[in-house]
C-alpha cells in the first residue's frame, strides 16, 4: 500500500528471497532507501541453523526478535534473543545464528548500508542441490563477506 510517498507492507509480505534455508522477506532495499539500509523479515523454522560463522566487512546488522527465540553467536559469545530483544551485529565481527527450539523465530534485520539483498539474490540464483563451497566463498567475497569456519571443520 502506497502511503504519503512511502509504503506499508503487512507481516511476511514483500519480496521473498529463498537463499539460506530460512524465509527471507525483503521489506526495504537500497532501491527504496537511497542505499541507506535494507530491512528484512526472517522466519527461522524450529531446528534450523542459519548461515555458517561469517564476517561482514561492509555493513552493520541489527536483529530485533519479534517471536520465538534465536541463538546467536557474536564475537565468540553466545546469546539467546527472545521476543522484543535487540542485538547489534557490527561489521568485522564473526557471527552466526540458529533456532534449536520447536517454535519458529521471527526476526527483523536492519542492514546498513544497503546491498545485502543482492547477496541473498546471488545465493538464491544458484542451482538447487548441494552447494560448492568454493562457489559460495566467491559469491561471499564479491559482497565483502568472509566465511569463518571453526578450525577442524570440513570445508
């Protein structure tokens, strides 16, 4: 719905990007915000891990948990976000998240500056099936994202 030069989107509505095994809904992108920020609604089903540990070198992220719980590792420390909790994930700090609980977690993520939507779309455009890690790392590098697998992890 257009509104005074802006727009309104109900919960779970927006551009769906099937990228990392969770529901990603782009609510605002660089196109809408003059590249200031992107805003996503994540739906993380129970029992689902998010991306492997990684570092963003270009953008800061924020998470606001709307429902359920989400376990986040940030800079080697673990925290559980519950409904209403806010977490800043600054650039250059390793992080990942997972939902080991039964209920779906829903999170709003604000990413500044904008551009993460293009990364998610590049991942979504990969052919279905098992992903080649070297291809994934090349895409990540294109967007200033570095994979940080723990020592001894299979690559």
